[in-house]
């Protein structure tokens, strides 16, 4: 693997921070990854869990820092996060972290991208997020014409033809052309 995995924090008031810290605790020495997130926020969470964090300036520092704590590329929140209370003031930072992580992968600084859960409503309210979800935003950042989501488990892989739409809309949106486009991307 060339470079670390870039992990975005997601909504700072959600489970992304704790998930990242616990993942480092379980995998930090064997699977190099860094988190794009607020150092103070992650440091506070880490202190509560007894898991250290380490600031890094660039993804290339991940492996060296991972021996001491969760490597964090700092993105300052607009307002301190309160767990369980999403804040639209932090929406722009969440969106910027995702864009930077994609740029890291596309530029060869990171080998892959893993995203923490976002709160789409808060992103829409706080920053005018123009996408129904991660899938469409990632596709736009990468210039992909047809966003496709793959859900994978050890014995099953599923590619929904429609994503981030109300169930009542599926029958109207499901067309032979859309099905063919999704199948072509999935096959590629």
C-alpha cells in the first residue's frame, strides 16, 4: 500500500471521533491511517477513552506518529463540538475535510479514503451542501459521471441502482438507461 488511509472525522458531534480512536487502538500499528479532524476535539475524546492523539503536518508522517497515538491532520472546528448536538457552524469544515481527503488520494498522498458519518441535514443548513449524500459528493470531486455505491459484506455485495432518494421515487427513477449505466460502472 502506498501512503496511509485518509479517514475523515464526519460530523464532529457524532460517532466518527470515537470510532477513529478505537480503530487506531485496535489497528494503529498494523494499518496506517490518519484522521482529518479537529485536534482539540479528538484529544478531548481520546483523553476520556485513554487513547492518545498525535498531530501531523502531512500524511507522510502517519506511520511514525502512529506508534505514539492516533495521527491527526488538524482541521479546526468553527465551534467546539458537543456530542449528540450537531452544529451547522461546523458544516463547512466537515465538507472541507472530505475534499482534502479526496485530494490526498488523487494526489498520491494517501492510498484510500474512509469517511466518518456525516449529518446531511446539518451540511445543507450550515453550508448549502448541494448533494444528497457522500456518494454524490465524492463522485463530483472525482469527476465521475455516474455515482455508484457498493455495500459489501464477506458473502454479499450489493449495488443499489438508486441512492439517497425516497422509496416512493424509486419506481419513477428506475429506468433501463439508469440500470445499464450503474451496471457498466459496477462491471468496470
